[in-house]
C-alpha cells in the first residue's frame, strides 16, 4: 500500500509549484468555512467544470507511518487543525531506509513546525 502525506496551503496559480496541483470544487464546497477566505484565489482552468484553488506544498512524506494511522485517518480527507497533525505525528515510524529519528525530525520540520493555523491543509492518500 502506497502512502503520500502532503502539507499544503492555498495560493495563486503563479505561486503554485512546478506541478500545478489544486483543490476541485467538491473539496472546496465540502469545506466552505475554511476555504471562504481563499475564494478570491479561485481560478478557471481548462478541463474543469468549476473554478479550482491552487496550492503550494509546504511538506511531503512518502510512507513512514504505522498501520494504526490508516485506522485513525481517512484517505484523501482534508485536515485543517494542528491537533490533527500532532495526532498523525504519533504514528510516525522508521523503516529500513530511514531511522525513526530522521522521519520524526522531517515530519516535525515539514508538518508541525511550519503549520499555519487557518491556512495549512494536510491530507494523506493511499
């Protein structure tokens, strides 16, 4: 099972990284309270029926979580609270390629320490 965890924040198309990633209307509409302040950043793009909201990446982790993570967190669900990020940190684990301490350090640096309340979004895909 593959796991990708991303920490992002909404931005303009110009601020988005080389890979232009975005939230689609369904994701924005399902989380209106959070996205309300970013509506001015909505952008029309070819191939999408409704405007999208680009995001820039603040953190990325491939794998490195214990099995319990998959029971507590939902696939592709958006998380907006630092409390959720701290909960995810509890499931960080090392493997044959990376020691636990290294994975913990990277997760703290790219997810916990740079989390911006009211702007950051974290989600995992598997």
